[in-house]
């Protein structure tokens, strides 16, 4: 019986996406692992792979279609011996949805979900010992038969606990696990109650005035929803310090001369990343995330850095920043920033982290307050370094390059004294940059 391929959930926050491009056409034969389409999520453009073999019988959603809901049918896959005339039967099959990741600000997964088994089970699927239907792809059933496996004894990793190719290939008859209970589809979070005027009400306020209506894309909708939720639910408080950069700028200049032959040029932001990473190790209680009913203390320093792109921003994460050299951090950051602007980051590259950095100094901003991005416990807002008069340790007036920073903190995770300790550690690292290499 023909089976439907469903729109996959390629990130925890994805509710709908754009089917940017089909990489197959009707009549093409596909095998497990073949690329089917390019799908734009709220954050990136990702490739969607087949998990079953068969023939593309019908494409239901044309490329370029926006607002395609997760779990809605996008194509029909035919098995051997089936033709397009059989597709009507697939449409009559009861619709079932693949489980999607719950769109919450809690801890994100560490790896991208890039393969989704979207086909529907045929009615001739085998029955378990309790009389319940066993969901398995046609390819998985064939491999199980060849290996002598009892499908009732396998755990399915596909949608609704469906058994897919990878499950049977890795299983052994004598060690097969008990059948898994099909996971329930994650409930969609309740929409936040509207606290302002509706779109129509706002439009009526400007009747007779010229304006252009700009449609929100998926990224802008997600940014609006997440930051509104963060500002409303995270108890922010703010800590501010001035940091003198003259020693760092001199040290950076010396290092860049030595690294020039290797094609590496360190930025001030690279030093800030390293300073924050080491400070999180020096103040381990602050290296934590909020997880709903508990706090997760992290071992490594995974630092997120805000990258502005057209229409929004990404926060790619530099994992293990405390153990990496400045040149490695610089190279990784440049690569992540480039792929962020091209919307080519995988979800695991912009999810996670315990602390973030947002630097607007290059735009001439002296100081600002950033919004904590849950589940992070804090974010450092970095302003421009400017020449200012300062009073030296000997009481003499001098001129120094001073950078103003503001650390926004989630009070549920970090209290005032702990936050002050963390910010002081960041300041000490930046004002004594050679210590970061010790």
C-alpha cells in the first residue's frame, strides 16, 4: 500500500517550515539515506533524507511552499509492484502524526534530528503478542525476515515507535529488547495570551497613512515568541563593569604578528569568548542552566555567541571553549558565523550552551542590556572600547581604552554575589590576557 512521507520536525521549536526544493521528482526510485528535499526551518536550511526504499509516486507539496505544518503529508512513496493508481488507498488510510520535539526553552538536544521516518504502516503489519499492531517500514520488515528477527521484540526509533531499517540492522535475535510503547505525540504548548491590540486593531490606527506590511518569516516569529517569553518569565537582573583593554590590545597585536604566517587574525571577541569560558570554570556554580524544576551544572564551558544575519540572529555555540586555544576559537567562530549567515548550521551547532555573548561594540554602541536566552543562566552584553580618562593606582589621571559590559543574569540560577564573582573573573581575564594562556 502507498505510504505518506510527512513534513519532518528538524528542530525542537519547529512547528512549520518551507519546502524550499525537491531533490527528487515523481517516478524516481529512492533508497534509505537518499536526499529527498531541502527544508527551511525557522533557523536553517536542512536536507531531508529517505528512511525507506521505494518510488516517489506523487509530490503533494510543491517546492517553494511556505507554512507547511510538521507531520502533514508532502509526498507519497510506492512500494515494489505499486503504481500511481494505488495512491487513492493511501489517502484513505487513517492519518497519524510523527512525534515532534516539544518547543520549550528547556535543555535542547545535543544532536540534530535530520532523518525522519515519515511513511505510514501498511494494514498488513504484524501483530504483537498483546494483539496490538506493530508499526514497521516495509524495508525493516524485509530485513527482519532475512535475519530471523521477531519484530514484536524490537524497540522502534521511528515516529510512533515505528521500527525502521536502523533498528533491525543493529538488533540480534537472541538479544532483542522488549517491544517499546509508542511514544505519545508531544502536545503543542499553549499559545500565550495576547496582551496587546490585535493586528487589525493596530492597522485601523493607521488608516489613511502610507505603510508597507512586512510578512513575518519563521525566524522572526520564533525570535518574537522566545524573547517575549524570556523577558516575561525569566527574573532578570543586571551587573555592569568597565574593563580596561589596553593590555589586551597590545597583547593581541603581538600575537597577530606571530600568527600572520598561519593566516590567523585574533579579534577582541575571541578573547572575550575565552575570558568567559575560563571564568565559568573559575566560578563553576555559575556554569549552569535552568531546567524547569532543577538546575543543571555543566562541566565544560560551552559559550554561545550572537551572530546577526539578515532578518534575525543565530547564537552558535562554541563547545569546550575553556580547553581550546585562541586561534582554534577564532577559526571555529569565523566558520560558524559564515554558515550562520548562509543558514547552513545544524541544530546541534546553535542549541545548548550555558552562557552567551552579544557584542555590539563594532556598531559603536557604548552599552546595552541583553535578554537572557533560556535555558542559559546569563548573557554578556559588550559595548565599544573607547578612550576615557581614568584614575590610576597611584592616583594619577591617565587615558585608557575602556569597554563597558553588562551581564544579564537569570536570578533562579545565579544570585547577586555569585554573578558579581563571575563578572569579576571575566574582567580579570580580559585585563590580564596573558593569564588566559597559562
